């Protein structure tokens, strides 16, 4: 049986994407999950049934499909285990812990039955990947229904998901269900789970979770039976007198579903005016190593202060980078640090106030740069992590410094410069699983990804970057953009050619290093010679400070940009001079001013250009005269 009827919600949602695709040749797959699980909390196991309607919006005929079985990674000698034990710098949260798991603490998904449109289908399980050979191919524009029964064991919490994390939260349930792999213009993405990021299919979730009535739960989506549940979801409720209750959740226009639960959770909410309702689920009795009673009270006080900071952050990001499109977001204590999921995050909570706000801000901004702009974060981790880090720095600067820091991204630059100095840098354009080191992955994805945007501001101007960021969000929300999609918008908003920037900074590890070679005064003129020491070219802002205190900015465009940055970032008078062909290693600027009148010359004083050696960027002529 082929399914050809969609719900009205999906018709409206995905028909809008189809209209977009008519102009842009864009398409994406869609899914509808219906799941019901029964949790054996004492033994950390559950039985489940899943009905998955899969819509093939591609131009291709699909002969097979793939599922992710993430819990299978938490078994001795799994790919995640081996990778952690053999990589040069293992994640301290993983190390060899998987290798040491006893049988009752490993994770698994056991598939008991799988059908396509009511008929049994052949499948094989290879580690964390389930491969299904279809009885009937899924033709372009057609749909099929998969029905699955499975048993699962929740692993002891090691990485992201699991039971009993280090703070005592019982269930951190991310990547917890058999999840169909994404198929896009690059084909299937059945990447084995080795602890990196994810890629999911846009769709809807209808999830019923049977669990002991003592548990309090937070999740993606909206609770459908709040009067039966309570715990902050409604003012009045009637809890049934039973050992278990059913939490019924629904979510539309999302690409994943996460939940967390603990008997000791406190649940509070905060409503943002003209924005979402924020939910906070955290332990009443925090577990922190070596924490005395006063420190315990402070941890709880931090959680009580978090809602106000979170609300301010949501308002700041919505105002400056695009309005958050859902009406709910949940902060759930759990996991092993912070990890983003649609409409919710898992965060560890035993932190100082600033740290708690910091991790919350970073993860909530992922609601934009992964939750809504659902790039393939395994293939392009620098987009979701880099863009999130960039906006996080600006948001934290607003929350704690009233936006007064002139460069809140200095930490990203330090990390980047350090890894370049160490000779360990790896290109951003590498699949997340295949970085040689965890440090290389982290700096590339978070730090250099953020620098990509801040340095782009230097190249095209702040106003053009702000327009680019907002347009990128509006045009690509609820889709799967990549870096080139962002670049095309940046080129249109700046009227510049920027492929060179993307190729050098994203696809290579070539570095930037410009220096002042000489300053020669002769007959009322001054000749300033600059040199490009390393291979990556850039436009140059050259600031000349005169002895009378006045300043003049000389702007040297890069010829391959085919345009210039607009004036207006500074009140200093700017002179646009002849552009610099990237093949020329040196450039000489002649200005009509005696060298004796010049006090100081500096290349790119705003320090947005990631010049790896700024020691040769300045020259003080007064000191030379002395």
C-alpha cells in the first residue's frame, strides 16, 4: 500500500518548501513518527513500537533505507569505544568507560520486527546502523509506512544519553529511538555513531511514554494531557492513582525528539512577551562533588535566576537574528555538558551562575542554528557550532557587559592562534567524525567557525553581515542549508565575490599574515610597503595616525572581491586606494604627507582579521626617530 494522503499541516508546510524548490531546485524528505514506549525505570529498559510514514520528495527511486541505532554505540568494542581509546586526545567524558560497561549498563536496540506497508521486510544490523532492503521501492513523490517493534536498554550515561548522569539525573534521553537516516542531494547519510553530531529528517512526532508516576519529565514538543500530569504544565491536575502514567507529546516541524526525566525535578516556567514559554526542569537536591550545604543552596539559587537571563537572551537573539518560530523551549538538567535538540536542551546544572547562563545561552542559540536551520551538523559542524558560538559571544556580552565589549570573540581567536602555533589545525571542511584530534575538531567547529563570521564582518561590513544573517535565517528555516547557501546570500547582500574567502578559510588551513615592510619619506610623500607573508589574501584597512592626533584610514580592496566595503564603520576619514591583486606578495601605498608628520601605522586595528602574527602589523615612527 502506498500512502498518498498527507495531513493538512504537512501539506501546508511542505507545499511551501515545494514552491521554494520550484525556484531553487530544492527538495527535502519528510517523516511522521508515532511511537509508544513502556519504561522499566528500575532496570533502565523499555519496549517500544514505532510507526514511521516516510515521504520521498526526492527525484530518486529508493531501493533501501537506513536507521540509526545510537544506543548500540555504548557497547565494548563498538566504533565509539575503539575511536575513544585510539584517538590522540580522547574526550575525558568517554575515554575507556564504554569498554568497562557491564552487561546491565550497556546500551542496545533489539529490533523484534520490521514491516513495510504491512509486510515483513529484510534488514541487517551493523553496529549503530540498521539497513533495510525494501520490498517495494519508494518512487519519487510516493510514501511508505514502516512498522517496528523493539526492545532497548538505556546505557549508563557516558556521552549525551543515558541513565544516572554525574549529577544524579536518572534519564537523559537523547538519540534514544531507532531514527531514520537522512537522504538528500548527496544521498544517504548512515554514518556510524562515534560521538559526534547528527542529521535528521524534518517531520512530526507523536510520542507516548509510560513511566513510573514519580517521574517528572521535559521533552521536545507539547504535552497533550497536562491535566493528568501536572508538575508545572497546568495549575490544576488530577493524577490517576496508578504506578505508571502516560506522557503524551506532539511536535511538528522538527527533526528530532528528546526527553529527560527524574523523580526529583522541579518544574518552573517563564513566559516571554510575544515569545515562547520557557520551561526549566532541574533537581531540587543538586548532587555536586564536595559541595557543602551553602554551595548546594547557591546552585539552586542559580537555577532560580536562570529564567530571567534566558528570557533576555531569547529576546536579544529573536530581535537581531530572526524570531524564534516555536512557542516553547525547555531547559532540562541532564546529559554531560550541553547538547542541542529541537525545542529543548540537556545541560548539566551544577555550575556557577555565569557558567549556567553561558551553557544555556549557547544551547538555546542552537535552537536557531540547528533546531531551525538544520544543516548536516556531522558534515558541516562549523555552521551550527560556529554560528552559535558567534551569536553566543554577542549575547553574553549583552547580558553581562551591556554590549560594551569591543570584541567579545577574543577567546575564539586565541584558540585558533594556539592551534595554528601547535601545528594541529585541520580544515573546517572535514566530516566531524574524521578529524584527527578532538582539539582539532573543537577549534575548527567552534572557534574558527565563529571567526569566519566576525572576519566576514571585516570584509563586507557589519550592516551587510547583519542583513546576511537575518536573510539566511528567514530563507532557510525548516530546511537543510549548507555553507554555500550562506555564502550566496552574503555575496548578494554585499555585492561582492566571496568564493575566495570560503575556499581559503573553510576548505584549507592556509593562514593570514600581513606586515609592514618599510616606510620611506621622500619629498613630501611617504611610501609604505606592505607584504603578504602567508598564502591567504585579504583586503586591508591601514590606519595612519599623525602627530597632531588626527587619523586617516586607507582601504586597500582585494581585486578578486570586485567591490569595496561601505564606509560607515568608523568616524575616521577613509581613502579608497588601488586594489591589491592577490598574486602580488607586496603592495606599496604612497600618501601625500611627510613621514615626519606620521606617528603610528597599523594594519587592521579592529583585530577582526585573523592575522596569526600581529607583531609586524604596526610601526611607531616616533620610536624609530628616537
